[in-house]
């Protein structure tokens, strides 16, 4: 009787869930290749641009303060220490700090565009669609009632995990945009510290490293998704040779569940992985 043939129902459930995952992946790649300037039709970025002049004004004022701090720390004895090259270095540092304070958003936009283009190049022509192996699909279709019931329970569990992972994936990408937009205005204040001595200027260096890690994590996220989907589409693991066909399919679905969870874990840890890989 058809009521005892669960294979088609299991395949329909798996195809629906994998379709949901593929839609989430496509949405993630679209957002990773998008500049924060155009995110949500530019609405959040318009708020950042409205706030930015306040931070630029504060940063420009702090440039003078940090310049005085740097000058005092390097002028213990003006007649002996203030040579021409020292004065020139201080003035260059002052001019560079003021230029970065005024133009930090323009520089950041260039980074956004470059990273977005790199993500687009990575995703172009790559197989990012999650599909069930045709051999395993045939095995699922021909399952008996007992094996089919076990497989249906596992498919339902897989569906719940995939849906949760899909929402976590979107949340992580949205949170990346939030992090970028929060730290952008602070850049004016951080760059103002370049006018001071080395100890003070360390703040600008730390900010620049953090900014690069947050922006570049989009590339790490894209690589993680592409590689994890490749793991799933590669088929059965090598240790399934001596099991029955339905058990092999069971292991295959378990591996898919594990790899999907691994994808989300890799995406969530992208910033930390990027910072360690680039020494930031």
C-alpha cells in the first residue's frame, strides 16, 4: 500500500528543506557582495552619514590635542632635540592625521567595494547549490516501512536543524553589517590619535586592524560556505563501505546535518579566523 511507502514523502521533505537552505545561501552571497552603503536601499547608511560629521568635528579637535601631546613628549630639550627632520616628521604626522579624519569614510567605501567585488568573483561559477545525491535518492525511494520510518524521523530532525542554521546564517551576516556601521563613525576619533606619539597612535593601528578583519570576514564567510557545500555534494564518506544501503543513506544524511552545522560555525567564527590568518 502507498501509505507504507514513505520514500517519496521523505524526498519531498528533504527537497523542500534543501531548497530553503539554497535560498538562504543565495541571499547570504547577495548580501556579502553588497556594500554597507547600499544595504537596505541605503537607509541605515544614511543614518551613519548623518552622524559622521559630529565625529569628524570631534576628531578634528582631538588632532590638535594629540599633536600637543606628541610634541611635548618629543621636545624634552627643544634646542637639542628639535632638529629639522623631527619637526618635519611631526608636521607630516599632523597633516596625515587630519586628512584621515576628514576622509576616513571615503577610504572605507573603497574597502567595501573591493571586498564586495572579491566575494562576487569567488561566488561566480561556484557550485553553491545543495542537492541530495541521486544514488541516495533512489535508495530512499525504495525503502521499506521500518527503514522509511527511521529515515523520516531523521529527515524531520535534519529539517529542523537546517531551518535553525539558515536563520543563524542570516543573523550572522546582518550582524556583520551592524558591526561595520557602528565602527565607521568612530574611525574619525581613532585616526586623530595619529597626530600624537607612538603610544597614542597605537589606537589608530588597533582600529585599522579591527576594521579590516570585520570587512574582510565576508571573504572568509564565502569561502566557508563554498567549501562546506562542496563537502556535502562530494557524496558518501569513505567509512560506509560495509553497511547496508539504507544505513549508508542514514550516515549520508547525518554527515549533511553535521556539515551544515559546521558551515554556520565557520561563518560565525569568520572574524576570529580572519584576524588570526592575517595577523590582525
